C-alpha cells in the first residue's frame, strides 16, 4: 500500500467532511498529476472511494440533525438517473477532452462566483450586525427546481467525476440562501451518496476501476471524512463558511488547470487571511464582553454628593 496515497486520501477526506465537496475536484487531479494514475482509472477509483467514504460523513450529520431529508430526496430523484446518462454520454462522445475541458471551465467559473457570493453575504451580514444563528431555520423545499438541479449535477458527475459536492453546493446556496452552513454541508454529503454510487457503477461497467487504488484512498479518506464531519456538524457557521470559500477557490483553480504548487500557495494565503480575520474578530469581542453592564436602576438613579 502507498502510504502517501493514504495520506492524500486523509487530507481530501477531511475537506469533504468539513465542506461537503472537494472529492472529485481535488482527489482526481491529485491521482493524475501527483501519482501518475491514468485519467479513466483515477476517475473510476475516486468515484468508488467517494461512494464508500461519504456515507460515513453523512451518518455523522444525520445524527446531529443537519440534513434536510426532503431536499435530499428531490435531489436524488434527478441525479441518480442522470448520472448513468452522463456515463453513457461520455462513451458516445468518445471521452472528448474538449467537451470535458469546457464543462470544467464552466464549473470553475461557477465555483468562483459561489465563493464571491459567500464573501459578499458575510460582508453584508457584518455591516448589518447580523450574527450566524446556530438554530435551524425552516426551509420550504422547491420540488421541481431541486430535482432539476440534481439532474444537472448528476449529468456533470457522470461526464467528469467533478461536481457531486461543488456544483450542488453552488446551486443550493443560490436556491436556499437561508439554509445554515452546517445543514448545507450535511444535506450535500447525504445527497451525494447515491449520486456518486450511480456514477461509480457506470464507470466500473464501462471503465477501468482499480480496486487496490480505491482501497488505498479509502484507508485515509474514511477517518478523514469522519474527522471533518464531526467538526462541520458542531462548528459555528462562520468557520464552515470560511472553509467552504477556501475549498471553492482551490477547486476552481484546479479546474482551471492551475499548477498544484500555485494552488497550494493561494490556499495557504487564504487560510492565513481567514485565521487573521477570526483572531481580529475575537480580539474585538473580548473587551466588549469584559465591560460591566449597568443595571436600569443604576442608570436612572442620580448621583448624590455628601
């Protein structure tokens, strides 16, 4: 077993558990560019590993109550059949690189826009003095649009192995803006289980699935996704949102074929900025929390001089 491959699976598993995305957009390029795995084998093995890995993360969120099951049902109604269709379409196109590159670029642009939307939403909330709520918000599910979203996501996953998390996250952010970050991650993780399973079965039937490769990835990714899921299901919404922005940017850069070293540098800078902002916010809150609160009686009673 390749220990470095298991370590790569551990890192990607933590990212997937924390944000609900990053599996295809990060793991597949790592397998191809770092480990020299043929693209078809990388796609098939990554999907097979995700099909086993994501249920572990989804179970953590299900126990914590951060899954919208009605939303999951409508997403799967569209994504499962279209994932098979995507694999069949890929075979009919003859694995056309130009088609896949066009889809990846379009998805990369969508990820950048989603990251910008998250940052804009956080900035507006901060200006208005609105803090992240840890209480669940009732969200009315839109059946037909949600099923269509699942169908588009399934088609893209079948064609490219990318999008089971990232594409769905982007669309859910736009469709359900009141959904908490924790619920967004949990719902996305659970809906991705039948989606990636369908795509993996399709690729296993038509492609070149390497069980030893998928097994090595799983050794690291299963504990990784458990760690990430426990963090995201309990963490404040601001932390999860920061992680979403960082992974969105990193995934978009990989989809744009930016070199891995450059992606690592940009991601590292983004992490440092996020940590700096978090420390600055905490430093501002501590003095305010230490200030003594005056009672209404003290405010009304005049000061008497003797």
